C-alpha cells in the first residue's frame, strides 16, 4: 500500500477548487487574465524605407547581434499600434517623419514577432540615437557586407 506524500492531497484539492473557480469566471475576463500574465513573445517593427533615388535606408547599430547594418526599427511598446511604433522608432532614430506605411509581412522568429512595413521617405536622415553608429542610403545591389544575409535577401526581394 502506498501512501500519499504530505501535502499532496491538499494540493490536489486546491487545484480542483481553482479549476472550478476558473470556469466560473466569464470568458473575456479569463482571456484578459491570460494575456496580462503571459510574456511569451516580444514584438518589434521594421521598415524598408525607400527614398526618391530608390535607395534603402540602413542603420549601423551598436547593439545588433550578428551584424551591424540593417533595416531600421525597434520594439513595440505596450498599448502601441505597430504603425505608430514604426513611425516613432524612425523619428527617434533618424528624424524622418513617415507618412503612409504599408504592411508587408509578419513573421515569427523563435519567441519574437516581427512586423515589416514598407515606406517612402524624402528628406535627410540624421543620427538621433546613441544606439546608432552610422546611417546611409544604399542601392539594393550595393548593400554593406556587414548586413545580415536574410535582410539582404529581403531587401532585394522587395525592391525588385
């Protein structure tokens, strides 16, 4: 005959009570509780910004893992819409004000959701963030060697 470990019966009873209470909570409230307690994904926005010379804006980040040059963007803040986030990030980092942004793609990379936009920009861009070492406008066939291969492929695919 096996005996239960001390506390096992109480834990089982508590779990059953918790399940019953959970089922009594309205669905929308349960959804709100689940969403507010889960931090399983980070979300960022990225923009392929093209100027009137058909050049693409790239930023040389100090903290970009694996490569320094890449498309501009950043993390979405709580309660912020993705289109607002990309406008904010671009303005903070380069001073450019984006008008219309077009959603191109949403992809998941491990535990990260990346939302890619296409935008046109006129006017000069300048470094406005300590995260940025340099910036430049590049033709799709003349991208920096230090740029991530996947982003290079993406730029070439979307600009052809």
